[in-house]
C-alpha cells in the first residue's frame, strides 16, 4: 500500500514541523543515504519512490527504486543481504532521506562485492593528471558472480 | 578552471579502475553526501556540477551547485561556516560523491540553524496517521536570521 504523505504547504511547516512531507522530484524519486547502524559507515546512495518509501516504512526493510531496472527493489532479494531499518531521518527541506540499517548475512551492500559502495577515495595532488582513485577496501566481501549469477550489471556507462 | 574528468568507457573500468570518471546526470549534477570528519555524522546532501567539483578539488573547500539559486555555492560564503574537505570518496558506478569535512566556526551546516540537516527522525507506529517527525537536535546551533540576514530561504515547497 502506498502511504499518503503530508501535502507540502509552507516552508515553516516543512522545516520546523513534525509532519512527514517528503519531496519527490520530477521523476517521483527522493534520494536516500544508507549507513550501517553499528559503525555509521555510509554503505550506499539510492532512490525511493512513494511506493518504496511506503514499503520501507511498513516492513522495516529497505526498498528502493531501481533506476537501471525500473522497478521496486527490495534490497537483499537476490543476495540475501537485507537491510533492516533501525532509524530513518529526513533533512531540512524534506527532499532527502538518511536510513541507518543492519545488513543481514555478511553485512555487505555493494553489488560489486565490497561492503560499502564507497570503496574508493579520490586522491588529488598538484596536477590535474595526478587525480586518482585509491581502494580503501582491499578485498571484496563477496564474489558478485556467485551472489548474483546471470544478473545484468546495474552500472550504466 | 574546470577539470577534465575521465571519459566513461566501460563498466569494469568505472567500477574497478583507478581513474575518476564521475557521472553527471542530465542536469549536469552529481549528488554529494557530506559528513563531519571527526564524528561521521551526516551533515547534508547536496549536488555538484563539473565546475563545483573542480573547485572543491582545487581549493579543498566544498563547493556545491545551488539548485534553488542556480549558481556555484561556496559553502560558508555567507555564514563563515566553511567546509574543509578531509577526504573525498566516490561510489561503485561513480555517480555519487561522499566528502568528509571539518566545518569552521560553530561546526553547523544546516541553513535552518541546526548542526546537521538531518535533525528530525521519522517515527512510525502501527497506523499511517501515526507517522511523525521527532526532533533529534533539541536546540539550534545558530540563529539563521542573524547569520543569513535578508537571504531568501532556499527551501522550496
């Protein structure tokens, strides 16, 4: 069931009120930051539509809108790595969500096999040509070919 | 100066490579998660375009693209609350950035006066009508009317 969220009427109510009035963009999406509850590590950045947000609230399990597959995506459905929502926050103008989760299984959330999608750091020195990425996760947590056999890669060029 | 970022050619290079190849959306923007370096607290969620990302890399101070004002926004320009970038990460498909920052002054990053833009938690009980927001920051860090005199509120309905 899709919940009826509050209608956005005035800035004061949006910023200082206690009514959930999320703003969905022109595609019907709101960005979501997902962090690991125990460590605070940011695991991923995704999107929810009204239905995914409703399902996340109702079930306590993170559901996203997959922009690459154009469907509601119950995180963990293929991999078993479900995200149990501990806490959900919304920002000042209510156009972004932050959820803290406990991930089941090996605790990873990245389809490439790393724990966090943010497994690379941008290293910049003096010259433009020196900008580089450095891996901060040295090893994958799982093998994506085993966990997602035959699944198309969601990364788009 | 706007930097020349790597051209996205194949998924393997994007996910497993060491070349920065950020994906800017159809509006030329990439979402950015900003956290406080000392605590890991997520402070805000914003957007950069190529120029803002270039300026952030070159100066070490967070620059964003303000969607409400349609301009490059050097964070702290009005308030003095600059964000010094300690660390910058990019996600698996390189369409989202995560920066860790030290905020100058009182350490706040939210235009409403709170430390973090995520100052409210979504509390949900059994019934739809029970969904509510609870303030997790009890007091503002600064008074926005003093810090941003005469500035239009960036929050849009």
